[in-house]
C-alpha cells in the first residue's frame, strides 16, 4: 500500500501543486478585489465565501454570484479563474488517467488486491509457484478435489490463462517473480492456512530460491520442488526439501521396471497415474538390448538406471562428445534407417526416442517401427501442444515431464505413505507378488480410476475412534465396512500398515488397530468419503461396530423414551 501511495504522489505531484496554486490565487484575488453589497456599500468577500465560490466555479457547476452581485473587476477576475481552473482540472484528470493506465501502477494495484484476497482465505491451500504444464495439472487436480491453491507465475499470459481453465474453485493469482521473498509473503507463505509450497517453475535457480526462502521463513512448511539438474537436486535435498522430483530420473526408474518387473511396473502406474493402463496392456518380460536415441539429460538418466539393472545398451547421438567408449555408440540422430541399422535395430527389444525435438522423436519412432515391428517403443514429448500427434503415434510409453511431476506430487500430497509403499514393494517383493496385488486391485476398481489415501488413528483424522469408552476390537475390517450397510465392504483394499517403525505390507483384515497407527488404502474415491464418515461420526461408528443405530440428541432420546412407554 505504501508503494501505491508513493507512486500516486510522485506521478500526480505537478498536477496537484498546479491545482493548489490556481485555487489559492483565485481565492486570494476574490478576497482582495473590493465589491459592493445590496445597499451599495463597499464589501469584501471572506476567505470562506471566496473558497466556496471558487469550488463550484472551478467545477463549472455555476450557482451564480454570491452573496451579492459582482462588480466588473470581480467578474473579470472570475472569468480568468474559470479558464485557469478548467485547464488545470483537465491537466490533473489527464495525469490521473495516465497513471491508472500505467502498467506499473496496474501491477501494484493487482498485487494489493491479490495480497488482500490471500489474507482473507480461511481454508487450507497450497502455494503453487509456476503455472506451466506441471503447475496447471496440479492446480486442476487440486481443484477437482475442492482443495484451494494460490498461483504465482512470472508470465502474465500464463496467469491470464487461469481465467479460461474453468476451475471448480477460485484461485488467486499474481504475475510476479516467485523467487522474491516479498512476493512469497504476499502469496501467503506465512499464512496459517498454507499447508505446502510447490516450486514448479521451469528454472532450477528459481525453484531453489523458493525452496530456500520457504524453509528459512517457515521451516515446518512442506516444500515440494521440481529439478532438472543433479546439482540442484542435491542442493534441494541438503536442506530438507520434502520432495524433489527430477522428471527424467523419475521416468527412468519407472521405465526400467518394464525390463524385469512388468506387473510391478503396472502397480506403480495404477497408484501414481490416474489414467492407468489396463491389465491386458502389460508387457511380458523381455530380456535384450535397448537403443537410446539422444544422450542428453533424459538419455543419461535412462543410461544410468538401465546399466544399474544390467541391461545391454546402444547409444545413438549426433554429438561426438556424447559418444561413450565403454558402450556401443553410433553417431547420428536416429531418424535415418541407416543409422538405426548400424545400431542393430533388428536385434533390439526396445528403443527410446529421447531427443529434445518432438519432430525428431516421432520420426525415430516411425522409422524404428518399420525396421522392427516388435520393438517396445518409448518416446519423449517435449511440448504439451503436440499431445494429439503423440497419442496417434501409438507408442508403448510417452514420456511427458509435466505429467510425471504432477503425478508424483499428487501422490505425495495425498499421502506420504504411498512413496514408502512403492519403495518397499520394489526392494522386498517380486513380480509374482505384484501380479497378485494387481488382480486384487482390478477386482475392486475394474477400469475406473484408482485412488489412494491414508488414515491415521489420531484425534485429528479419526476423532470418533478415540471417543470409544469401552474397549472394543477395532480391526481393519471394521474401517472398510460400508457405513450405510455394515454387511457390505467398501470398494478398497489395505496396502500397508505402519506402527512406529514397523511396516506390514498387505496386512490381514483382522489386524487390531492402536492409537498412532497409519494405514494406506487404495480403491475408489467414494470409499474414502464413506470411510471418513465412519472415522469422524461417533454414531456411524457405533452402527458399524454393533449394528445398532445410536443417536445422542435430546430429540432422539425423547422419541426413544416415548416408544418404550
């Protein structure tokens, strides 16, 4: 607000001074010029009458000569004042209109309005820095869950795009540099309802600045950041960033599962990707050599993960400096049949078109498929606008960084237990175990979207459970009962149970629960809503436990007493 006042005073200083001087001279002239009253006696106008007359004269309202008719000298002075004040007012109004149209003043006013709107938020919200492909996906998915967010982006056109996105909830937005601490302050970083900060810009230095400022100003606030360089990732992790998502390394880890654990790969896909693939699309385990076209950031991440898993590789890149001596390498782009034949495309089991050019990637895909129709094809999509073309290309896997990051972020925000479950699954179980789990998931949700959520036996998330005075056997099966009909089970399964440091994967439904336990579920979204009803409504919990409907309202007690009489 101080900046707005300062800018107004600085821009309107000359018009205001001119207006004050003209009014002062006009009033002084009317006071000094002698007039006559209605009796013909000499009379001089007081300062009050002079200011009153100049006020309506200067605005051209024209109430007449007051309190007595003017002399010729007074009328001559009035004539001069009329032109002077009108010209001065035109000058002042023109300057004010120019100030209003000034982009800097508009930015200050929008920022003031934005800060005021954010300060009035009374619901939990996420502060999203960057509304590109990733940010827009995250905000839309939050809005679909009726979770509020605040957006800051440095590009005005991107911010304006929020107007036409048709979100279900109102999203305050500001065009500014999110890496500046004062911008983060106005965006609600220290607001008591802010539950997390998402640094999702396409610039690693900006994301790093947002994460550092957030952890320094509000250390307890959850911070999630994207990163596209190993140095930035290490830096973010060094000061306790809650989640760092490197889209290239994340997708490399996701893709490497296809080579040795296709069913585990599909479980991973179902849990993180709302548009998961059907079970019939699972790829059978195929041992063999892969070709990576493009040895940039994505190619190096794939190379590292594949080599750690013992997969034989061939590198295709047009930059001689990227050609490695410790692996079979071919110089070229991969769009030509000759280059792919040199890379022995006929004997490969899979190919990755991973350059930073979408046209080249599509060309590599089409050429490779003609030479070897049995290839597993992976293509990198750099621009979201090319989505229709990539969908028509029918590649087995499409690597889109924005979607990868948004899926990982949403999984972390929905429940921090989900990444822990995936980590334990990959470290301790095999593909047969994943196949059994996948069949159970399929029986529960079919082709519908699989959701995941966590429950903590604590006062905040499950107050009804802690209100039980009499000891009762509270089991996982109890939580999964339908609160409308306790004879039915909700469409969900238990993935993991955590008690302290002990983790139990796919626990039995008769496991008894204790205060502090954390449970990870997956199933249909409607099951989560019904389960929350049981966790937070004591009467519903009593029905689920005993089969008897209880109500503790005065009216219900009176009605119940009347029935007994």
